[in-house]
């Protein structure tokens, strides 16, 4: 049996769960291939998977914009079963597993399970430590042993059903239940777009004096928002930037930064309106 595990990850949270899914499947003697979405080359991938596992972090209550584009460019997986999951730092989410499932159904998959999984929030206090490494309210210590064991058990249980040629399809309505609760959160989810929510967060600043022009930020930006001027200086297109802040993490010279106080302020504000921000699974 063969599985294809695809994930999108900036902080590493989702990637680690993808690796855990790979280990769970290999323990059942499956061939389990794993790729970051940006690295998956469909033209040179010769296999048709029995199971597709797809995971993304929640960014601005939604599938990350760059991840959505990469998912929509995936090839058909006609007849494959699929498990979808999102990671989030205990803030508001907008049924991201449901949205992922819709994307994979369009690729010919049958959805057999989904999950929302709490992980450390990536917003940084004063640009140093992550909120999620400091505060339980933002996912410190998650996923814990219980959540990790449940994740492994769910993946292995799905694999067993596929081996017996009896995968259990779930209704999309079940995945709609995987979201945080709260009237204001729901209202904002319906009344604001992804781009409008992004505008609340601070822009990325570039310090030319510190920049070494190594271009690691350009290579890391899936939105194509970072480029070079004719003078070979770094330039950031704010209209294209998705404010994932991954470029700040990869910059070795500290030339990129943002107003982390503003970012943390809005993160705390959004967390106030989230209800039911816990790890949850649903399977057929």
C-alpha cells in the first residue's frame, strides 16, 4: 500500500505531524512518501497513492494563501482515500479541514477523516520566543502525548480499513464541525476576506544596512512577494505579502523584522473570541 503525505509548514508544526503520519504508516509496512507542498513535483512522481494525507497550518482563519495555490495545482488522485488536518495555535479557525476536503474532493479523493490539532502559536513576543512556547493558552506543549497518540491511532486505523478495502467515507458536514466557536468569530469569518484579515497584522520591515543579499528570503517566499531591485537590493511587495513571517525566520543577518508588539496584540485579541479551540478528530 502507498501513501502520499503533503504538508505546508512555516514554523515546523505541521511538518512534524506529517512526519508522524509517515512513521505511523510505515509501522504498518506502507510505502509512505512525504513532501512539503512547494517541493512536490507531480510530473516526476510516478505513483498513484491509496491514501493522501494533507495538512496545513491555519493562517488568518483560513488555508494559507500560498498553500491553497499549491493544492489547486495538484494532479488528480482519482479513487484515493484522503485524510486532512490543520494545525493552529488555539486561535480562531474557519473550518480549514472542511476547506481542504473540498479541494481534495475536486481531485477525485474520498475523504475518510479530518482533524484540527493544537500546536504552538508562531507569533513572537518581542521578536524572540513564540507565544506558543510560553503560554498554554496559545498551545504550549501541544500536541501532547494524548493528542499525538490519538493522531497516530487515527492514521493507523484508516490504513487498516484501506488494507481491508473498506475505507469509510465521511460526510463534509462532519468536517464543518471542526472549527472554533463564538458568535463574533463566526461573523468575522463570513464578513471579512482573507486579505482583509491580513491587513490587521504589521508589514515586514527590511534593514538594508544589515542585509547581505544572500536571497534566502526570496527563496523562502511562496507568495513571490520578495524580489530584487535593478540595484540588486531586496524589495518587498506589500500587496502580495501574506504576512506569514517565514522570511524573518530564515534571514541569517537579522535584516528582516516586523512590529511584533502589534502582531501579538492582535493575536491575543483574536484568541479572546475563540471557543472550543481544542484538538479534535473525526473519522468514518
